[in-house]
C-alpha cells in the first residue's frame, strides 16, 4: 500500500466515525420511551444477530384438512406454516409463481412467464389449493396488504430461526420466517417474501405481487407500525426500521407461499 492510499484510507475512516458519532447523538438512548415497546427483553445493544430474544407464536385458532390457521382479526384466516413446512419457523418449499413443483436455487424456465393470467387463487395453478385442498388458497394482493396496513410487525427468533411475528388487530399472531437461500449468502436470513395469487399486469406478463419483509437495522425499533410512528420516536426516515412492502417480482423467482382460508 502506498503512502497516498494509506492516507486516503485514514481520511475515509475519520469521516465515517464522525458521521456515526453525529448519528448516535441525534437519537440519545435516554430519549426512547419504554412504553414505545412493552417488552423489556429488547436490549438496546442488541445489534448482533444472536442477541435477538427468542419469542413464541400465538395460540392456534383451528385447523382445516390437517393444517392449522390463526384468526388475526382480518378478512381471512392465515395458516401457521408455509407450504412444505412442518413448523412455523421452517421456510418450507419455494415455488415459481403459478407452478406447483418446488424449485431449488438453480434457474429454470417458468411456465407462466409471458402468460396473460387473471388471479390464480383457487385454480390448478394455486399451490396452496393443490397441496392442501379446498378451501385453502394463496392470498390475494389485497389480503397481503392487510398484514402491512392492520398488523404490528416484530423481528425476533422462533426455534432459533429469525423472522417476524405479525400481530393482528385482535392480538393473535403468526410467524413469517426469514428465507435461507443457499445462493444468497450475503443476505441469509435477513428477510423474505411470500407470493400472492395476483398477477402484476404489464405488457410482458412476467411478474406477480409479493409481500416482502426485511429485518430492521436497529434493535431499538423492533416494533414498527408506520412511518409516522417512527417519526414520533425521533427518526426522520425508515432507514433503521424494517423494509415492509407489497411489491411485484418476476414469476421465475422461487418464493415461499403462506396459504389463507375463508371461514
């Protein structure tokens, strides 16, 4: 390393340290009200992944065809597990949108790319209906939006697996595990996605709606309600909170599926 490169590195580190100092000064620890998150188990220093406390999910509301569901107080009941999973903390299988065969990490041709399709819920292209039987189906775009608009999200661990406990208006919860893709080592267990049954309409007919969730960057905001709530806690942006969104993704990306049921 030349002297010029060395000095440039030192200057860059100095600027970074100053930025970090200013950031922490902007949000002093004593400014956070304890009532902002009722669980005292969340340590402020919980930056390391292994510091996130273990939690448990809620009581099961019932079962259909041998598969359990939880009533979150929403328009549909949500399954406790993904398709192909035996426990709520398991990923289960990953599927291309509109296909019923599990997919591994390697890329393959997706049959539904380029096909003009309506909502596939309850059809032969609905993996939840095919594997679990009627009345189980994939959630619609509107139903996955309810999880964002009406529920509270809390990043935690269940059975050693990281993910979000999603609590509905009635206090019941489901666990959405983060995804472990062997080909995504840089972001392993930092978030995940689940398919909806709703196609994204564009000229190429190559995408569908998904629910995407990414872990928060700061343990001081494990509970997130909305951007306004974050601002109320002193944050001017959602950078330190989780990224939760309903977006669209190419159909040839293999994602998890969390079934719903109308009862």
